[in-house]
C-alpha cells in the first residue's frame, strides 16, 4: 500500500550511525529486534480539537455516517444548544483543521451540522433534560446571546434553574439583532430558543440589568453570568461624524432586524473591514442601495471572513482599499466624505500590516448615508466596579471567573475572539464552573478537573496530524456543494442564501470522513501484523502483545487513521 | 629490525603490533601459518589476545562480530572456500559497522580443488561493504595490516587485506618489522563511543528491526562511511610515511606520465609488470602501469585522473565473473564510462588457479593492446592452451 506516512524519526540525521537501540531494552522480555513500539491509542481528531464550542465533531460525524442522525444531533447538543445556528453562521474552524483538507477538500462539517439540526426540527425532537428539584439553585444570566443561552442550557442540564435577563424585547442578542436573516433566518433562532424554553429556562425580556432591573437585584442569586455582548459602535473620531446621515453599522442591523427600514438613501458608504461591515453592506444592498465599502488597509488585512467578503463582492458591493475617513461634510441632500490615501507599512503587533499616509491629494466621495462599522465595544457600566475590566473587556479566567467570586462573564464582553462558537464555549465553561461552585458551596476551583472538560480533548493528547493518516485507504471524493439561492432571488429580500443539503448529499459527504484518531475496528493492524502480536480485545478493538512485537511498524503504517503510531521504545525506560 | 619472513607471518607480526584483542580463526591452506604464528604469540605471551578456536569460518566471523560488538579489536584470516562460507556474516559485520580486520589469502574456489592463487574469492565479496586492500609484497602486507585497523576503527567498517597464495603467503622476503612505538603511534587503542558497543553499564540492543522508513538512511550512512575510508586511508598512509618512510596510496602509477598504453593490475602481478614496463620503455614503447591497491571503496577519481590521459587501457585480471569478464576490467570500464572521449579498455584474463603470470604474459598483453583494435569480446584469454 503506497503511502508517505512517516514513522517517528524524521530523517537520516535523527538516526544513529549504526543500528542500535536508543536506550536500554532490559525491560523487553523477548527478542531484541525492536526499538520502535507501536502505540494503540485513540486520539482527538483535529476538527473537534479546533471547535471553540467543544463539539465532538468526529463523534457526531461517525454516528451520522452510521445512520443515527438523532444520536449525532444529541452529540452536538452535549456541547452546544444551537446547532441550527452554528450550522449556519459559525466560521467553522473545524473545517480549517480538517485533515481531509490536505488530501482534497475538508469535510463539509458545517453543512452536516445544519442538516442534523434541521432534520431534528422536522422530526420534532426535543432536548432531554434531567428533572429539576423542587427548590433548585437559581442562577442569573445577563444577556440571551449565544454565551447566555449556552450557559443557561448547560446549567439547566446540571439541574440548576437559570433566569435569563434580556434587555431587548426579543431573545437571541447578536444572533437576532446583529446577524442578518439571509444568513440566519429568525425562525431557526426561534426554534432553538423555544427548545430551551421548553426545558424550563426562564426568560425575562425587556429587562435591562442596570436600568429595568438594578444590579442589587442580582444579589438574590448565588451566581451571575454576565454576557451582555459588545454593542456600542466605535466612533471614527473625525469632524462631522455626529450629524445626520451617519449610522452605526450594528445599530443599522438592529433596526433592520426589528423590521424598521432606516432611510439610508441610494448611495451608501460602509466604513470598516470586519464582519459587521460586511453584514451592513449586504443588508444595505437588500434595501436597494448601491454600496461602497471603504477600508483603511488592503484586502489581506480585512478581519472579515474571506468567504463573506467574496459573497459581498459577488452580490455587488464595491470595496475600496487604503482610504481612511478624514471628515464628513454635508452638501445639499447628501454627504461628502473626505478620505486620506494610505499605504501599507510594517506589520503591527497582530501581524497585520499597519498603514501610513501615502501622501497625495485627499479623495472626496459623495454619498447619501454612511454606516460606520469600525468595531464594537462592550458596555459593562451595569457591573459593579469590583468586577475588574481591562482593555474594554471584563477580565476572566478560562472558566469565566471574574475578580468577584459570585460573578462570571463570557461572550463578546469578556473575550477577544468574538465568534458565536467562542461565545457558546465560554457559556459552557462558565456553567461548569458555576455548577461546581454551587455543589461545593464555595468558590469554584474547577481547574483540577480540566482533563474532563471540553477544553481538554479526550486522552489529553495532541490531535492526529495529517501525516498520521494513511491516505492510500481513502479515495478522492468531491465535497458536497451547498445549494444556494440565485443572485437575482437573493437581492429581492432577506431570504436565506444557503438552502441546506439533502439527506442523500449528507450521507455521501459523511463517507468522506477519515475519522482521524478513532479506531473503527477495521482489522488492518490485526491482519497485517507479521508476528500475530496484535490481539483483539473483548470490546472488538485491539491491544499489542509487546512480548512478541518486533517493532516492524507495519501496523502503524497500515492504520488508516493514526490510532496506531510508532514511538521510540526508549520512552518506555521510565 | 629487518627479518626474512613469509607473507603469512608478516600478517602475524602486523596483528601483534596492532595489539589485537580477540583472534578467532579456522585454518585453511594457504592461510594456515598466519593463525599458527598468532596462536604461538598468544600462548607465549607476546600477544595479549584471546585466541578462540572455532569449528568453521562462519563461526570465526561470528566470533569476531561478537568481540567487535563488545568493543574489542578483533582479527581473523581465511581464504577461498572459507571466505565463501563467511559470506552472510560479511554483510552483517559491515552493516553492524564493526571494525573487524581480516586477511584473505587469494585462492581459487573449487571444484576442482585448487589451493593456488586467484582473486575471484575476495572479489566475489565486493558488495559486502568491506574495505578491500590488495598487497604486492610482504612489507606491504604487514604495513597494510596495521593501517587496516586504523581505517576500520576510524570509519567503523571492516577491512579485508588481500594477497596472493604462495607468491606471497609462503614466499620469504626481508620485511622491516616496525617498532611497537611506531605501531602505537599509528594505531591508538580503539576508541569506544557510548552507545556504539555492547556495554553492560549501558545495555542496548543492536541490529534491531529497521523498517522501510529508515533502512535506506542506514545504508546511506554505510556508503558515506565507505567514502570516508579512502580519506582515512590517505591520512593513515601519510602518518605511516612519516614514521617509516614507506609510502602507500589508494592507487600507484609507474611511468604513466606520457604513457600511451597503461596496464592496470593488482597484487604480485604488479611487480612482474613493473619489470616489463622498464624493459618495453627501454625499447622506446610508451607504456605505463597503474597498481590498484584499494578496490573498495573504488578510487574513481584517482583512477580516472590517470587513465583519461592515455590512449589505451589494458586490464589484467586474475579472476573472472562468469558471463561478464574480468572484475577489475568491468570496474575500470565503469569508472571511465562517463568520461568524454575516454580510452578503450582491453580486458585480459590470465593466471587463473595459480598459473604463472610471467613477464612474457604481460608483454603479450602490451603487444596485443598496442597492435589490435578494441576487442569485441570483453575477455581476451592469455596463456590459454588451445
């Protein structure tokens, strides 16, 4: 079987001059051939390892590939209550990490997650939660975005009664008010929130903590999870910014989500290069505007997800680079924005290239309105001063613990990676910490149990690298394509662009998975071992008889998915 | 101190001066006196070595492999059928990177039984990873034995010293026996690096399983060591010249400067050829002689540098690879094959099974080479009775 799968020593320079073990072999009772030892151990797949929400991706793909769609859906639910949401809006770091991406194209994990969530909905499946006691612990959750929903869900699974305070009139936070419906239809969000309400999570809408509800009212709860998001649009700090015709990008999205139709005119300028800017631009297009995005740096530095940028351009958004807004003036009905020409400078602290003035005359462009999407800040004025914040974020540890013992925080207000999946993960970890704290009756000290959590993969070892996969066992196969709405249909309104894959397409896609690091009991190691040193365990998997293994490496070579790996035998000296 | 001794005893003296620690050998004509003398030396205390009597040459080499693996300076000697019997272990010794030194007295392989000289036995082992040095006289036999240990231990490869049965093995010549001091200066005690020998304080296993992922790399290292052996031989020879005034190199040339026909030869035939070259030069013939001392590693650069300048190359082989030709001739052709406009190579086979190679034999080779065009047949038999 042709394969490039390497053993553990890389090249000639790693090898001794003569054939000799690298250490004592006294422990080895039979034979003396071996200095490499096969190690049979299941390992995390890179997909799940990369998931900020802690999804066991390989497992749900495996169950789904066996036809157990419900089991697959429930596997996702073990980590995240929002598979319908993530299946649509997550930036799928799992797919970036997928080993298959180095063979042909990565598994379409997001499409499958969405398929599983949608089919569960069609079949009317419900979340199974344990019964709740007569006087359960109650925990306050501030904000019903992905972090708050995730925390509430995991607390509820732990038998705790969560009470969610939402400032707006409808639930979902940024999922409802920030993400446009063409990416995440409201009924999908409603459906998943309804499942959460059905298991006894209490939601109070229109109740802004610090305004409608005083912070002191939180005192009746033994723990509080603050996840109010980051909604305050950053200002540009230029002359004329405060007049009419200038609207924050996120505020614009919120108004559209609420069904308002803000008057933005025909020619709209979106300032910024992040995901909010893209969402604002594409939303403005759907309101019939002609949209020009202006970004200070170049395309390579754009923080927006490249797929989103590409879609925006395909839909007709014009993007102009290396122009920094310098002033806003009003002329007649319109607005004239003055831009300074910029050039790329040296890389900054984040690795992206900075900009410097390029010289030359400033550019003046006439618009009807400007949407400013230069980043968002969190507003944590409702939190007491004892909860420490730095650089615009509440300071938390990996368990969401703040400087106040009872107060936990997560989501966009407490982390720099502002994605839905990160928010879900933060809510889940905080729920674990809160549950443990309440069970112990004292401050949470969960770090010692880190090994069992979403953050530490099963086995506590590195995920399987591509090199450990024997690709000779996998045929090239085309990745499923996501059916999409035609361009003409898209711009008519806010209908969802991605239409979801069929069950047949999902089944075909599921066959592509390598199942990295997961023993599928394929028997290769057992069959190929020339010395009958691989034995079947009672559970159908394998063990290695080191008394007879010669260390030839055939089992490691022929393991399709990196479960059997060759290690230097000297490691056994200890 | 000069002594008149037979070639075989020159080896024994060399091994004593090298302070070999383990000698394992099985007697075979024409090698017998080597180990006979060594056993005497061990028994009367002149050599502090363990002399191991074995039941076969295979065991002799196995014993040397064990001794060398444990860090000892090990020696054996054999000939012909004995060498052939060792074949498997010859590969083992080199791939295990053991600095064993062995003398092989060239003798024809039977049947029919023949105890006289022929190079086919040692040349048949050319691919076993052993350094091979061919000697012309008894002094060279002794000096080469010392240098062999030096090269072997420097590059961790076994070395075979080769010379003709009877023409050297049993022929008495005056030989300068080097002082122990000079021998020690050339050959310090074997250096034992951690992890390269069997050490009860640092137990390891040797010659383990080497899967396809690593095997080529290990062979690459062996080949690289083989190439270093040539340089190391040069260094050892340089030091030996300073100590004794005697000069050795991978190849030697004799009157090749303006030669139009150069004869390539090895072993005692070289001495005879030298006389013939002088005689033909006296008659105005532009002939020269290239002596092959080192056969493995093959000194490509040196050989090509000499032969590319000449018009014709004749190779005298006292050996045969059946179905191909003389083994030296084959290698010389290979060495020249990528040299643009290289001279033609004439392959001659003579002296098989100990038949004399006389001045007349060599003169006939020069005559045929000068007179004839390039032969179609890779073999021209000399002295074959019609």
